[in-house]
C-alpha cells in the first residue's frame, strides 16, 4: 500500500466506522464504543506511521493524491501532508481515541448516533486539514459544522439550544463571507492566468491587485477570526463550551479552534500578502488584546469550564501573534502552540468532565481540597495547569517562549526602523504570562487546595481508563516541552514557505520582514543546522 | 566520567520520580534512603567536579546534553557549564541541600506526606542545579521557573490550610511578575548577542554593548526577574508569607539557595553588568534600600520565622549592593557564608518549634538554652556569624561588602556605605533580641508545653552542628580570591586605601555595638520592640505593618485588576456590548421576519408578479454587466 493510499485510509476510516455502526444492535452500547475506539485507534496508528515517514527535508506536499473532480471549474480532489498540516493532523488523530475513551461513561443517550457524529466530525476535521484544493477545503469546513452542531445540541447542557444557535449563526456568518470570497478568488485567478484552478499551489502563484486582496482577506479573516476566536468575535465560545458535552469541548478546544489559525496560516495570509501587510497592525493588536482580555475574563469566572474556555481565547492570541510576526521563531512557535493548546485545553476539559460526571456541578465554589480526596486526579490537574501556565519542560512553554521571542524579534527590527507600536504590543503580550498564572492557579488552588469539600459523596478517584487517557496527554505535553526539536523540524520548511509567500506581492520591494532582511548578527551566531 | 554534570543534575530528578511515583508504597525508610542518598550522590559528584576543575586550572567544563530546538539559524541547546562560579554555587546547593534533606528525615518524620515532601525537595534540587549549571540563559530560566514551582508546592505543602495554599500562590504570581521582566531582558539580549549562552554573551559584551543596544536596559530588565526571585523591593512581599512552608524548606529554598538565584544570575552575567553602570547603580540602590527596610521590619516581628525571613531579605539586599558596586565575587562570598548561618538559624528555629510543639511566637518562648542546649549553642554561633562578630563567617563577607560599598571605583559611595553600616548594626541588634527572647530570657512557655520540651533527634542536631561549624570557619575560605580570575574585584577609589583597616575596626564595632545596645535594653527586662512601640507608636505601626506594601498592592493592583475584568470586560464589554448587540440583531431579524412574512399573503397573482419582476431585474443587470 502506498503512503498516499494510507493517507486516504486515514481520512476515510471514520466514515467507514460510522457506516458500520448501524450493523451493531442498539443494546450493545459497549460494542459501539469499542468499534469507535478501534477505528480511532487504528487511525491514530496509521497517522503516526505517516508522521514517521514524513520527510522534513522535502518541501511541499507528500503522500499526495490528486484526481480531477469538476474539471470544467478546475476543481480537483487533492489531499496531502505538508509542514503546515502534519502536526495538526497528528494532533487530531491523537485526540480522536482519547475523546471516545473519555466519553465511555459520560454519554448514555443515543450512543450510536453520538459516535457516528464524533466519527464524522473527525472525518471533516481531517479533511479540512488535508485538503489542498480550496473548493474541497470549503466543503469540509462547512460540513464540520453539522456534527458539532448536533453534538452540542443533542448531548449538551441546559442552555444548549441558545449555545448551538449562537455557535451556528456566528460560524455560518463567517462561512458565507468566505464562500463569497472563494468564488471571487477563483474567478479572479481565472481572469488573471486564464487557467481555472482551486488548487492552493496555483492560488499561491496568483497575485491580485491590492484592493481585491483587501476585500478578500477581510472576508477570509472574519471567517477565520470567528473560529479562532479572536476578540471581539469570541462570545460564542464560552457558551458553546459550557453547554457542550465533554467530548464536544475537547474537540472544540483541541482541534476546531485551530481551524481558524490554520486558515490564517495556510490561506489567509499567504494568499494575500499585500493585504496582510495592511492588516498586520490591526491583527497584531487584536491578538494582544485577545491574550490579555481573555485572561482577564478567565480570572473572574465561577464556572470551571468557563475559566478554561476563556483561557483558550488567551492562548490562541499567542498563536495569532506568532503568525503575524512573520518571524521564523514566531511562526514555528505558533504552530507548536496550536498543538500544545490542543493537548492542554483538551486535557483540562477532560478533567472537568471527569469531576462533573462524579459531582454533577461545575461551580468552582462547590469544590475544595480535592488533592486530599482525589490525589491522582489532582496530580493530573496540576500538571496540565502548569502546562497551561507555560512552565518550562511542558509544551506550553515551548510554544509561548518561541512565539514571544519571535514576536519580539520582529518588533525589535521594526523598532530599529522607527515603529514603536509592535514593540509595545509584544512587550504587553509578555504580561499574559503573569495573568495566565493568576487565573490558572486561582482555579487549581480553589479546586485542589483548602479544606476538603465535594458536593457529592462518595467520590472515587480516577479509573484506569481515565488514567490512560490523561497519561497519554501528559506524555504529549512533556514530549513537546522537552524535545520540540523533532516536531519543529517537520514544520520548518512550511514555516519558511509561509515567510516567502508573505514576502512576495505587488508591494514594491517586499516587506521589511523578509528573512534575508535580517541584519547580520554579531559574534555568537550559531551555525544553521537545518537540512 | 564524561557526563559528570548531567549526572549531578539527574540524580535528584530520579529521586523525585522514585519518591513521587512509588514512595507512598515503599515506606519511610526507602523514601529517606533515596531522598537523601541521591542528593548526597550529587554532592559527591560535585566535589569530584570541583577537584577536576582545580586540576584543570579553572578551565570551564562544558557538557552538551541535547539540542532542545533549532529554528532557522538559532539552535537552543541544553548544555551544562562548570566553572569557578558555578562550582561554588553547586557545592553550596548540593552540600547545604544534602544536610537539609538529612535534617528533614527527623523534622518531617511523622508527617503523612513524607514521600511527597521528599519528592518535592528532590524536585527542587533538580531545578536548582539546572539553574546553576545551565550554560544558556534559557536553561537557567528553566531552572528558575522550576524552583519557583517547587517553592510553590512546598510553601503550600500543608495545602488543606487555605492560608498556606494562598501563600504558595502569592509566591508564584509575584515571581511571575519578575519573570515577565526577565523574559523581556532575555529577548533584548537575544537581539543584541544573537545567543543566550552566557559565556558567549559575556564575551560579546567584553568590548562594550553591541551597537544600538543598551547593556543597562538588558541589565535592568533581567534584574526585575531577580527582584522577584531574590525578594527585593518591590517584589519582596512573597518571602515572609513563604514561611508557611515546613521549616527545612524555609532554610533550603527561602534562605540558602533559591532566593540567591538572582544574585547568581547577575554575577553570572557580570559581562553585561560590567558595561551597565546605570543598571548597576539601580541594583546597588535597590539592594541597600531593601537591606535597611527589611532590617527595620525584622526588629518588630514576633514570629521567629518572620524575623529570619526579613533578615534573609535584608542580607540578600547586601549581596545586591555588592553586585551593584561591581564586587561580584564578594556578593558570592556573602551568598556562600549566608547559606551556612541562615540555614543553621532556620533549622535551629525549626528545632525550637519542634520542641515547643509548633509554637512560633517568641513572646511565648524563653529559657530554652538549658532545655535544648545543642540547638541553643548552634543558634548562638550562627546568630553571632550573621551579626558579623569576628572571626565567624559573616564577619568576613559583610566587612568586604561594606568596604566596597564605599571604596569601589565602579559605583561606591558614602551613602551606600552608611545605609549598609546601619543595616549591619540593626542586624546585630535584632539577632541579639531574637537570641535573648528565645533562649535566655525568663521562660514564658506555658506549663503544659514546657513539660514536653525536648531536644531534637540526632539527625537534626547533627546537621545543626555541621552548619554551625561551617558558619564559624567558612569565612576563612577566600571565595572572592578563588573567583578573581573570573570575577575580578573592582578597583578602589583613589585615596581610600588608608581607610581599609579603620573600616574593619568600625564593622567590628557596629556588630558589637548592635549586640550591646540590644543587651542594654534587654537586660532591663524590656523587649526593644515593645519600647519602640511605646515611644513611637505611629512609626512602629508603619514598620510592624511592613510599610503596608501588601495593602498597597491589594488596593492599587489586585482589586483594580479584578474590577476591570469583572465590570468592564465581562459585564460591560462582553455581555452588554457584544452579546447585547447580537441579541438586538437577532431580535431585529425576528421582527423584520415577522413583518416580511406579511408579504406572504397567499395571493398567487402577487407571487407571480414578484417572480417576473425579479427575473426582469436579473436580466437587465446581466445585460448591463456581461
């Protein structure tokens, strides 16, 4: 079997699984769960295999499949792995089995439908990452909404209807703008080159006039910014999180939010380099606002889940900051921060789910001193808290450090050219590390320390299944914290390609941030080790 | 051994993993054996490293463990570095650290969290060694944050008491504020030097700061981090609260080792600070002001550990004073002697608290000299050492600080010396008060407690004796001289050479005078703090209230932060403005839909007309545009 076939298998396995579900008798919920878990597990193993085979020294697509689909429009079925998506695909496949295993006891209603939805969601998310054709990308992007809508709407909490409507309206609004932009973009690309194509690679080669770029980027950016979410397009997120079942929250925080940042990384910024330069000050400002504003909101929440929901806004602000810095350190940091946030926020939502299953409330005030009653639970909670804070040796530190260093490096160079604003903003972003510690330690402290208190007796500590799920996440957190070298190598060429794409465009002379524009360093320069 | 440094670092980590994962199941004996054995192993290896270093004539030893991350041209490596400076630190950390581990086997014997305690203590030692031995500022920062974590966990070790858990959080957050500055300093430094490896950084700065960069800016930003970790004004507020942790923790982390990390960092980067006169002036000023400020507070405290905590802040201030006037080696000298006598004092306090069944208020102590003689004797030696009585260790190091505060050509000044001298006097004074009220004054211990007073087990007294001995003779090791090839002492201002001997005499006089003045008041049966309160009630309130710094932060930082987050961000902006306009939009859509639905009259003719009109409009538009 060729690697390209394996990649297709990875993509369609969840669909096969979902199709096989009806064959299982309704009463056999255990078989349903086992099947879903097996499918997800296999999918992860195959993805890990592809990840290992992925050659970091090769630029562009690997394991590519390209078939004509709607030739008259220039639409093709094209998927493949590259440095942009390889880590996110791995993350998605990694979280898949954990989501299923985490929901073993939580989901009691319509078990089959639930697993079908989780599998379909997995399919659409992977499709979105893997798609290399804008048309295909858009289809997956839209399709993703449906299973998520159902997961929150059917298995959600009390105010689930409000939450789903808000979630769908927000994202659908963004999607409509994006649809318009996609059509216009294909039309303009055709007008420019005479060739009809939706392939990203072809679109990268088109350069549109600046006004067109501006309009298009505005549409794309709004759609992506809602998904990230960036302040002020974020108010759907806490409601969606709070009402979603644990599995929904984990997928939402773990993978779905990265669609927005991935969209910026793969499409928004590289397709419209001139417009990106115009937008950069605004996006950078919003990123820093998101970091601080999200942290401030997380600080005053009384619902455990809301704290983590708002912290996502703050953490994804770092990702955006790294992306707009256009500095290699910042871009690489942003990619790593995406994966790291997927692990830490996903893990924390799992932990919230586990305590909710036991005590049926998410009110922070109802708890205290869990470190005494649930010691194993508390150790996991503490580790993931520290990872969210960005303590060195955890993945959170790697991401935050590289992003902040990259953003600062870029800002310093602009400062030398006379611009103060980026420097002030990247300096302000560093305050996020203080606020992050404040809200996370407030949460962990109230939950774990103090007088032992739970709203529901008796509570039992984690079962083996739960320990394994969390153990896997913690292993990932430390792997990225202690040895990020390996994943960083896989994405380095893509990060460079992103830089080059940003540096092109009709704006004369390219941006000040082109990689070769760096002034020579004084002594102490370390030799490049990249292949 | 080719990976000597790696092993020094890894042994305590192995202890952490062992005790953390399996300690509870294997029993106290295994926990003590591993928990103390591995640190002692690290100490032994460090001694071997020191011998090898001496044999190599001080040539630094570099070990690269692995490459953490490579991004473009930048490679961040995890490498360890042993030179004259880091070897002194590593010896102090593993040496005093091992002693305190041993002491803990007695002190924590009956605690249900025994294994967890040793796991945390080993974790601390691991991160502290990463901090000390790291070659790059990034690796140092990993240790820097890591010791902060261990400190957080150990301050809140008895986490069921919300007060203690809160103290841990306060320490972490305050340190994070400093770390934000530290990160910024690191970022600017990275722009300037293109590397974070400290030996290379020092080399880059040896000929002045790179063009377009200010060494003082970098220096001040990094020093912000040091004010957090080393509890200097204005980020000192966490250290007194940190006394909530077990007393051996206060001795190891909050007196002897972790809090000196800021001092070590500045000395490590002397290449930068040597080119940064403004930053150095800031450090000297902050140091001496902190020293004096904390010494005055120490006068008024009645909790035995709080007195020692403020004393630590004060002594750290003196170390920064030395750094600020370019006497890096002298600062490290005081760091080294301070580690002995302050660890001894804290552990002695622990022994007293142990003997009194948890009592910490010196107003309810007294007369313990005969009941716990070993504790008393060792405490007395250490107290005399910190007071600066010759020829004990503290005398040598403090005297040199005073001398360079006045005489250094790089920033020495009369006012620095005067404030430092006043601090030295106050130090002798409050230590005499502490010693008297605890051990010598008539007993104020209640009868029930008094019956149970007992000397501590040998695991504890043995450590006290060892530390007291080091406090007594440690000053004869000329640390500044050993470090001189790496950290040359500053030149002396012209015309001051003749003052050196008279100033030595003056420092002796200050120490003796401080003790004497305290004795004068105490002999009359009065507590000097009481006298102070009676004579100057207003001033006493200010000093005993720790100058109300905590209250100011609460009022001007914490509460506004929560207020803005809650009222402005959450209630106003998120709910009113954003969600409010969304809901308004939704309501509008609903209303217009209701109105539009009136167009659905059921009249077929109207529908047909509308359809035709639509088609016509579409055709017209496409004729115009295509």
